């Protein structure tokens, strides 16, 4: 299965992907749909826990961001934007607190799909049952990406993780809003092409900074890509060529920028201080970083 295969599939693309998966695995389509609804429920639970908690992560770097945004006044008058961002951060802060999340496709990028898809659905008042088909399409997009390139930050930088999740989320939002398979794949392609080159530089090696806020930004990125595609804008570079370009950039990316904490934000003075503190260097005993709550 390739992105071009999905682009040329009959509508809705999710039905074609489901049929392909059942033929390949022998699973019953109703069982797959039931499992997808269960996972959507787990995503929602992680959002709800994240929005209601300001407990710090083990490092103390994150934990209050989602609740703080959710409780703050909507000064821009942009409720969808705030919802999408808060939902995405809620999931990733739950991950940082070692709570239960759904990797989508990885733990580090777990907030992007629920932030975008569930955020848009809640903004429109749509039930979770309406999200099953878009989630099946998202899974198909993820599968097509994984067959062509890596989806881990250690292998291809954050572009591989957050780019993949943004592409999956963008396609899902398009299907949720009635878009065609062509529009869904072009949304995924635009999400990917505008993520190429993004490095993976977690401070202290923890999936917290910049990962939590990055999920918020790229959930919005996914919704933006969906909006462009629903307006019939398309990626000038064909989707599978975009995917090939991203894979090529990932192979060229130095190891220091691929989840090793040896470059980028991880090597700033503050980033290095976090690492030393957590490793118990400099006379410290390790443990939570003493950082301001806001």
C-alpha cells in the first residue's frame, strides 16, 4: 500500500483500507472497527486526565501546560485552536507522567492525532462513533508511510515521528469532514512536506521538551493541512515523492539530531543543566528539576 494507492482508492478511503487490511490479516472488519472505537476511547481518557491535572512529570519540566491553557481565557477568540492544542498537550503530558496513552504512531507523537481529530470532532459536536472511519484512514496512511520510511525519531529525526502523526491526523480530519481520498492524501502530503528536516532534540533525553508543545503545534499543523486540502489545494510534489524526500533527509541527518540529546535544544546551557541534575552530577542527588510552574 502506498500513498498513491490510497489517493486513487474509491471513496471513502477508509472502507478501501479496511478491506485491504482484512484481506491481508484475515480479521473481521467489525472486530477492527470495535477495537478502533476502544482506542479512541482510550485517547479521550488520556485527554480528560491531562486536562484536569497539573502534576509535574518526573523531571518537573512539564505537567501543567495543558490544564493551564485549557483554564486560561481564550484571548484570541479561537476555541478550535485552543482545544486542539490543549488536547494534544494533555496526551503528551500524560505520557510524561507515565500515564496510559495510545501511541499514534509513537509515544512521542501521541498527542497529534487525538488533538486534531478529537479536537475538531468536539468542536463540531460529533460523537466518537464518527471517528472510527477517519482513524482507519489514519492507520492506513501510517502504514503506507512506515513501508517507505522510518517513523522513529532515533532513525529519522522528529520529522519521522511528528511528521507521520501530522500526516495521519490531516488525512483523518479530511475524511471526518467529508473529503475525498485525493484530498485526504494531499492533506497528508502537505503535512509531511512542511515537516521535512525537523530534528529530534529532547532535553535530557526525556520525551517532554520540546515534545509536549511540539505535539500542540503539529496538531494545528494537521488541521491547517486538512483545511487547505478541503479547499482543493494540493501538494505540487506528488505524495509518494514527498515521502521519499523525507526518508532521504532522515538518512542524511546526523546522529546528534536523532533523539540522542547530543544536539539542538538538548545541548543548550539549560538543557545540559537538566541532564546533569537528572544524572545526579555536580553534587546533586538527581530527581525533579526545580523549574517555575509558569
